[in-house]
C-alpha cells in the first residue's frame, strides 16, 4: 500500500469527503490551484493537501451503509452548513498566487482583528475560508457573533 494514503497504522486521522459533480475538474482545482498532491486519481479521488486529505467522488443515492442518505454537491451558494478552513502563513501571497491560477475569492483578504481572512469557492461551490492568524497570536480574539451576548 502506498505510504501517502490516509490509512493510519494506529489511532485515527481526519480526512474530508467532498461530493463533486466533476472529479477531474475538482482534482485539478485542489492540486493545480491549491498545490495538493494527487494520491489516487479516482474511485475515490484522493488529494493530499498540506497535512490533510480530501476524498472526492460523485454524488449518488443511498447505499447499504447509509440507507437513507443521498449525496450531492451544494445547491445554494448563499447557504453553508460547513466549510473547509485553510490556515496559511502568508495570506497575501496565497491570495495572489491562487487568484492567478483561477481561484475565485468572494473578497480580498480582510483584517478581522484576530486574523486576516477571505473566502473562495471550489468548482462545485464549496466555501473555503483562507485565514492567517495575526492578532490571536498576541491575545487579540474575534468579537463574539452578533446576538450571542
């Protein structure tokens, strides 16, 4: 078995599964744009990105181990229930490099006091936060969400 597959000899490791509409397109985004390493082309596609793995396959209906679950890519770009969070050492460099390679950001990086961050979408519309810790390294943290006090 290849050493770069996400298969721990003991304990566990965390991977993230993405239901995608076009495996080659998503594989190219996560490898060519974000710099991941393709570990397995398809069935499932596995891309090692930094210290994690993304597993990608097309959607589909229920299976014996998930009898009432149907998988599909996001359908509403204005609603997200989860998102990838990529932490970087130099957000300005990543923003420039990834934009030049075709990444589409919602905004340029914005200073949020505890961090500088921005968001982009992958080809299926998955939301990805890109952030660089700044203020939190000096004890400055984000304000609580509105209405939480």
